[in-house]
C-alpha cells in the first residue's frame, strides 16, 4: 500500500472498525485524510471511531471536517472551534479551521489558524 493511497487507507480504516480495532481505524483514517482533506467518507468513519473511544474534541474535529468536505463552512467553523475549545493542543483542528477559513476567503484568519497548527505540530502537512 502506498503511503499516499487515501482509498486504501480508508478501506483499512473501515475494516478496522468492523474488526473492533478502533485505534487501528483511527490511524488508518487519519492517513486517508492527510492528503485528501475533503474525504467525506473517511470523516464519517472517523466520527464513529472517535465516538467509540470517547474522544470529544477529536469527534468535534471530525464533524467539522465532515462539514468542510460538504462545503457547509459555517457548521465546520462551529465544530472546529468547539474542538479547539475542548482541546487547545489539537493541531489538526487548527489546520482544519485554516482550510475552512481559506475556503471562505478569510485569508488572514486562515493564516493565523495555520500558524497555530504549525506551532503545535511543525510537521502538519495540511497547515504547510
């Protein structure tokens, strides 16, 4: 499996959920969305996995990115800001907020969100 094959990672994540390997599912689905930030189906599965683990902030992040993938930008901002409030160290939520704000042509706010993501995770692919 190629590291950039989002569909293969998605299928592995979906199979992992079915096998009750939630940690494996989260790892695979996170890789699926790494290069495809608007991968609707992967976010739907991530919501299931994060809810199963009881991870509130991560669930809000996945809901926000699901909304982003469906171009429901107001909902995405609401969910991503809630994720950040619940877990201020969640770099992916800042990166997702940056993507959403950029889609809404809020460039300065998007740059600030990306910068925060990079402060928390200098290797953040989405924020770069």
